[in-house]
């Protein structure tokens, strides 16, 4: 996926919106900051997710971090190969490294997400 | 805020850490807590498999709790445990790793005053040692090393606005982990829990420019701890969920 066509949460997750379905992942900036990822927890298909609340977890050496959903809806598919191939987050965070697909219950949260320029500005300000 | 707690069961200790983590989200301030464990408890790292405790027979009879932080299993028995809560604007910044070194350097300095020469581990974290069931048999940069043995380690849990870093300083060997000598066995030094915790708090306060004042745990944190312990850390669904 083209990063310039994605929407971004302040918490570093990206969303590709295709009609009522959002594909979700985490940004290359987040992967770089987390470093040395060793484990990932995926949500369950059928689970409800809501914008701004945790849907999964990642562990890097010495630190566990929540992943936050950028959208509201129901999980309809997860990238089940990802936890055993976490290097995909390094090599292709916007493609093969996708995490889940969500059927949107509302587009309200999508409207609040950042575009690529806004997200990169946030990252540069945070250092 | 500085909390120096009495020894408590593992599920209570972990619930208290989470309750403070959530509290700091709404009351941004640096909180430092010290605690010990009674009864001795085996804690699993967040992603460890419950079945893997069978790999370590000498701790088989201990109570068990799963931590919210990562890393390997820890036998919490003869140790000083701390948790440090820091409000942050950017939860993923690599600079948060500096808190490991900050706390461990305080340990190094204070132990040196007692004649105990510890140092930070500076090697690689990869390799078979990183797969060991016990955290204190693993090695990561920043671990506290004494005579080649790990005697101190820390891990972080990062929520949206707060970092929880908790860690253990191995004061004495435990009969539930006889392969891990503590500071007493390696140096002959005895570390007094209350006195050392007070010194550590003063030193961390100086480095973080915080005046820690020791007080009682706020009632809302105690109430949240009771709830979280029941819902999560004393619950088999959490402790055996993988």
C-alpha cells in the first residue's frame, strides 16, 4: 500500500479505508521506535474494536506496548502469519505487515485521523 | 509520590502496579513504589506460556502470576522490587530506555558505597540466553551484573500516556531458584529493604529532579487494586491465557 494514501492515528497505527472495510497496521516509524520486536498479540476475529482503545500488544526486548485501534467496528480478518514473521513489520509495514481488517460500524473516527503529512509532522515534533 | 509497601501476594502487587499506571494517566506525576513478595511467587512475562513453568521444577510449588510486562519468568522471593511510573508525551520513544540505565546506575552507585561492585551488561541481547525461562538467566544491555551473575533487571509496560518500569534486585538466593545467587552470596553484603529503598528514592529523585514524599497509597488506587486483582491478576483466564 502507498503510505501517502493511508490515514494515521496519533498512536502510530495506519488505516487503509476501502468502502466499509479498514485494513490496519503500524507505521514504519513505530516499528523503528519499538525495535527488536519479539512477540505480538492479535485480536480475535469477531471482536469489537473502538477508536483509541487497545486491540493488541507487541513486545520488544524489555518493553510491552499496547496497540490502539484507529477505527470503530468489528474485526473480520487478522494476519495470522504475522506473529511468527514479525520481520514483515520491518520489511513491509504497509503491505505484508498488515495486522487486521475491520468492518467499520461508523466513519466518525476515520474523519479524525491524520493524513501522511500531518502524521510525519507529529513524528518530527516528537523527535 | 513515593510508596514503600510491605510484602504482599503476587496478584496484589501486580494489580497495584496496574492501578497506579491507570491513576497516573489521570494524575500525571512521577510515582516510585517499592515492594516485596509474601508468599514467594513466580511471575511469568506477558508473552510466556503457562505450560513452560514445568521447565523449572524448583519453583513448581510457588504461587504464580502473569505480569503485564515482558521478559522471562522471575522467582520473587529474596528481592527488592521497584516500580517507576513516568507520564510521557511520546510513549514509543527510544529515549524511554534511558530509565533502565538511570535506575540501574543508582543501584550501582549505592551498592558501591557498600563495597559491592556491580556493572551494567553491555553485550548483545540475542542468542540462546535470551530464550531461557528465567529472566535472570537472560542477558540484555543494561542488566545489572555482579561477578558474572545477573542480580538486577527491569522491564517496561507502555500505556498511552504513562510508562511503567518495574524491576527486581536479587538480594539473596531463593530455595526456589538455587541456580541464581544473590548479592549476599556473591559479595557477603546484606541489603536492608527499607533503608536501601529510601536511599534509592533519594538518588532517583535527584536525577529526575523530583522531591519524592512518602505517603499512604491513595484510596482510589487501593480500590482499583482490589478490582484489578479480582478481574485480572488472580484470575486463571489471565494467568493461564497462553
